[in-house]
């Protein structure tokens, strides 16, 4: 009986969705779309306890670093949370176009 | 469990709950072609308060069982009254974020802004929270264009 319960629990766990999409945003998309840049930053926590949201700044800095003298346009920002067992990964995934002027 | 230990554990969880919650992120276009960038941060916040959670805590720590039951009922009524989609705890001022635009314009003397990142976040301590709106961005210094 216990074996069945465990197996059923494992099956149920495998069917459970584990990613929550928090927010999505996009800015004006430029006509010139040759140079795509992408970056992401994440923050792990235990049972949802966080003390800082500074990982967002990290994503912005990484994005700036990939286009140091150009214009970063068409910025697509996705904020999502992935749940593991008792652990959660908050993530900001960004893609954009870098256009040199 | 002895009542003292229960209270200490409850208080610890309340303080542990003092956590930062990220609700929304929006990263805007960043123009690094017109000159050097000076970062700035604007932050406004408002006190958020979850009355239902407060009543729940009251029910937990109430000494008499009748008071505890009454508070549980109050918590239930408050919870169903405020049921629905919401971001963070309710606040008492719906215009607290309205001043960010004026602040952003004021902070940048060159009037050229870029890389605006809007963040909606909250810091929770039990039933009380700081409901925060942060705007981070850059002022474009016209050094490069002035030199040309």
C-alpha cells in the first residue's frame, strides 16, 4: 500500500506544473533586428523567503555589458518562478536588440 | 506544546516572514550611444496591512477558546470580504505611486532619460508590509554630443 502511495505521489509530482509566469513586458521593437542579445539573472530561496530583489539589477547590468555603445531596443522581459521541492528559483530573462548608431 | 514555546515559534515565523517579494519587473530600452549614463533610483512606498491575517494571529494567541473562535470568524469574514485578485497587501492610499513621474523628471537635469526599470515589490513582516514601487534608470550626460 505504502509503495503504491509513494509511486502515485511521484507520478503526481511529475505531472505538476512547476513554473509560474509572473510578468511579461515588451518595449517598442526596432526595424533593425540583426543583433539579438539575451541575458538572465536568478535568485534562489527556501520556501519563498527572500531578503532582496537585487538580482533584477544584475540582469540590467549584464544587458548593458552586451551593448556598451549602442541602443538596446525591443526589450522583452520575462519574470518567472520555478518551484522545486521546498526551493524556489526566481528568474528574470531578458532578450533585446543591440543597434549601433 | 507549552504556550511560551508556541509564542516564540510564532514570533520567529513572523519575523522570518520579513521577506522581499517581487511582483513585477519591466526593463525599458537603454541608449548608451549618446554619452555616459548616470544611474538614479526613485522609490515610493506605502504601508500595506492584512487585517484578516492579524485576526488569525489574534485567534492563535487568544487565551480563551471563545475569543479564539470569535477571532477566527472575524478573520474568515475579512478574508472572504477581500477575496479577489490583488497585488500585495491592501493600502490606504491609492495614489502613492502617482508621484514617481514628477520625481523621475526632477532627478535628471539633462532631461534625457534611458533604461527605465520599473519594479513593483513588497517587504512583508507578518500582516504588515511596505508596498514599494521602484524606478531605476539613467540620465544621459551630453558629454559625447557636446564634444562633437
